[in-house]
C-alpha cells in the first residue's frame, strides 16, 4: 500500500500583482460607491443630507481600512524581497 500525500485545499485567492497606485485606486472606488449611495437616496426621495453624511463616514472608514491593508501587503512584499536578496 503506497502512502500518498493528502491533497490540500487552497481557500485563499491567488495573489494579484500590486497596482501602480493602490491607495489612490482604492479611494476612487470607494468614492464611486459613496456617490452611488447619495444618488440612490436622491432617486428614491430619501434624505440626501443623511446620505451624504453616511456615505462620507463609510468612505472614510473603508479608505482607512484599505490603506492599512495595502500598507501591510507592501511591507510584507518588501520584507520578502529583502530576504530574497540576502539569500535567506
């Protein structure tokens, strides 16, 4: 009886290449979503003032979160490149 290695499932997504401007791109995407929230409030007759406040708070929170995540990823990539250059 041969013992084979059990197959391992990979749950994560493959790493995509880092965009040229990750912070700016994230802010633009979240800005689009914030504008969409305000537009939907206006179209449906909701309170545009409340929608602007909510959209701004959510945009700021999402932007801060994405900046933190991009920063972690860029630091991890820099550390990996540094380790690879040293040969460890």
